[in-house]
């Protein structure tokens, strides 16, 4: 490392994209169990702008503490620069990608270097570059932990029971709302990998993209209400979630399930009457699951769609792009 400092994006106050400041800060040192990674690219995710805004959409009783100034971000792809003495399996020069420290908000990924637990990382798939790899961790692991394998024993703060993914197969119909976004486009591909029938919900601009990924049916939500078009669905993955998510209950068959990525309000009497289940989880860092996603990326079974890229110094522009919505794939920051 040429110096002891690096460039990073920091928040000194909460607010809009304009509060993202390009600062010079000390390079972190890896603690026991950690590696230091020279960052090549950073994935931009919804928690990044929730943190920037002060997390007003999270109930105060489960809101994690935020100590300003803070470096936002969780997803990186880069090259290992240094390794703590007790770390096995990774060495200086290895190309890696990871979802760091999540659901903690202390990953500090919008930076030229990050230090994080070695267990959060997997080797970067050789088939894709760092920019593509940075778009995978949070979105890919969210789709994986909701649909394929939970991989941890932590309860969601929004439900009292453990999330258990439904077994997917050729006889399963999965409706994915927000199918063109980060989580959605991975979910389409993972469900198709399991041979499920896919109904993708998005705006018309994304139809050809989603059919290329494997969608069997497409619903343009600007022209039709999905709950009036789709029926007898086995599983709905609602990547948008929130207050309007309950409308998807009427698309399900008895015994079906709704998985909202962001919980809303649901009427227990209604779900009992319909005979359906609502279940969710909170994505968590998991290097071994990320390695499984990496194998699928190397095999060409999965691909990463990039909506747009911005230099680290223009994180504001990336957040402004996110605020405009209608994202196809992932927004990524590039680091010189």
C-alpha cells in the first residue's frame, strides 16, 4: 500500500444524495479472522440509501445504531491485500467478492480498501469481472436465502418462526414482483435453474430482458394488476414488499406462500381464510453460499445485469439513479 490513507464516501449527516462526501480516511487494519481487500468495485443496494436517510422506514425498536461519520455500503469485489495471521484459505493477491458484516451496517464498503471477516468472502468467479461481481453479493444472497437455502438460524425481526424455502421444481409456479431489479433478476434465474415456471412482474421496458432470463409469462404492472391476472400460484417472491404486498395473497393457491423481501402489514384472519403462508428472512453474510453462486456464474447458469456504473467519487450520482427507479439489474461504483 503506497500510503496510510485512502479515499472513501462518508456521511456526516443524514439526508439526500448530496450528503455523500468524498473524504480521505485511514486505511483499516485487518483484525483476527479478517482480510484487507483493495476494492475494485462496490455494489449499490437499498440499505445504502436507508442508511443515508437515517433509516426512517425501519421501526425504531429494531433500528441499528448509526454513528456518524459513517462509510456506507456492504458489497465489494477486489483483491486481497493483507491477511490476518489466523486466516486460512485466502492469500494476498486472491480475487474475492463478498457481502460484508451484514446485517450490521459497519462494512464501510464505499472505499478504496475494506477489512472484513474472511468468512464473508468467496473467490471471484473467473468468468466475470470485478464490476459484475460487485453486483452479486447482497442481491444474489437475498434470492438464494429466500428461495434455495436459508443457511443460518437467525429469525427475521418481523416473524416468530424460521423461514423455510419452498422446494421448487417443474410443477411449481413462482411469481416474482420487481423481477428486473437486483434481487428479482437473480431470483428469476435461480427459480428457472430449479425448473420452476416463472411469472415475472415489471414494466414493459424489461419484458425482453426477463424473457431472456427465463420468464415464462410476463405481466406489465403499468397495464394490468398482477393480482387480477395471475391465479393458483405456488409462491410469490415480492422483492418490493411493503404495504401493498398483501394484494399478492389473492394470486396464491391454498397452501401457497408469499415471501416479501420487505415486510408490510398482513391480516392474520385473511391469510388463515386463504390457507396461505407469509414468510421472510433477513439476508446475512455467507461466504460459502456466495461460492455456490460463484459456481453458477462460472458455469453461465447465472448472469449479472448491470443497470449503470459510476466512479466512487460520484456515489451521489449512483444514489440519484437509484431514486429514479425502474432499475434493470445492479448499480455499481467503480474504484480506480
